[in-house]
């Protein structure tokens, strides 16, 4: 049995990816029984995918918050403790769901003569986005170890980061890289990092890199000159946006011509000595990026859930990571 532990910050597209992956596998590999496990006790009432195992049957975030009088984060820790104490319940539900999905695939795909061999069941785990679930609780290691020992399930962590948010400026990108690196070290599982919502990248971000955003995909290979070049480009873009806001530029009132002073300011930005004049934010970001580069582990796979080629590439990356070759 194989599976994916799908995690990432809130709003990074985890639930959407789960449904997209389920639909993709139903076409790309219909002999692979897919089981969906919702591990978020605060997930919305209506799922975009058929949920085989719902942790809210065991513990519900809203109910705990109301009955125990806890805040949102404290409620997550309470739910994590309940889940950790009832791992056997989760495993039993997963086993039932696997058996049911296997029988469904056998009934639909194995009846025809010369049908393909049944693939190993595939578990998609939709995880919470709150960091308390991973830093202050032991439910995730307990669950992953139990799945590996009892169900012989080889898991791969798929860590999603919203590409539009992560690339809006370099400090945010570096913080996303640190989060990805922390998750890799914490989970101790085969790992694939994903920049989700790749189709939402602003045009100016692609223009800044000059390579259609590929610079952001290999964080551990981002050289200091690449970072400095992007930093200067972003400084120029921010100054331009500030000028446009001051002039209230509209379609009826186009942007005014640059003054000689403004041209001199722009020219100064292209030659600024960032290590000397970049400020504390630049220096701190540079130090964090050195940590990411030092590990040499962080890279990203771009993903647009509606793009079949991107979904196929990500599926192949995950299969290679967990050894799902047959």
C-alpha cells in the first residue's frame, strides 16, 4: 500500500489537490484503488471529493471549541491528543475503506478479459494546515508509523505552498523554503515540495526571473547573484507601484513621464551594493537562504491541478520517491 501525506499552510490548495489527484488517477491509472482520508477536524462540511474516512466522526473542531471553551489553536491541540489516543480507530476505518475500494475496482476494471493487474491501494491523507499539529503534537509521527507497521503503507509527504504568495517577494519566498525544509526534517518521510496554483503567478514575477519562474523551483541552487538580481528587480517594481499610486494612474489618465530625478533613482537601484546598503531585512533573508542552500534539499515541482502534464509529472515524482513502480 502506498500513499501521500498532503500538508501545507492553510489556503495552499490541499483539499483541491486531493480531488484533482483522485480524478487524475481514475483516468491515468484506474486499476489503483484510491482511499481518501480527511485528517482535518475543522474541514468544511462539504468535500469536493468522496471522503472514505472522516476524522470528524471521531472529533470535531467546532464541537470541541464549544464544549471545552478553548480557542482555535488550543482546540487543534485537543483534537490532536484525541486522534493520537485513537489511532487504532483510524486504522480500522482505513482498512474497511481499502477493502471497499478494492472490491469496487475489481467489479469495474477486472471483469473484462485481459484486464490489467490490480495496483496496490493508494491512500490520500488531507492534513490540517495549522502548524500546531506538527510542532506541538505527536499525532502525525504516531499515525505514519502505525500505517507503516500495521498496513505496510509507504507514505510520501507532499508539501504544498501557494506559488502566488511565496513569490510575491524574496523574504516570503525564503520563509516558504524554511517551512518546507522544516517539514522535511520533521516528517522523516520521502518528500516532494510543490508550488501549487502555478497558473496564478503574476506576469511581473515571471518577468523578474527571466526564465518563466524556474529560478524559484530550485531553492537550494539559488546563487547569491540571482537573489541580488531579483531583490533589485523587486525594489524597482515597488518604487514603480508607489509612483503609480501617487499619480492615480487610470486608463483615462496614463502614467506621466519619468523626471530626471526619478531616472537617476532607478539607475541607482541597479547598482546598489545590497550587502552594504540592503538593510536588516536583506541581511536576515540572505542568512536564512544560506541555511536552505546549506542543506541542499529544497526544490519545488510546479503544479496547476487542471494541467494534466503537471499532474502526471508530480505523480511520477511521488511514485519514484516511495518506490511505487508496478
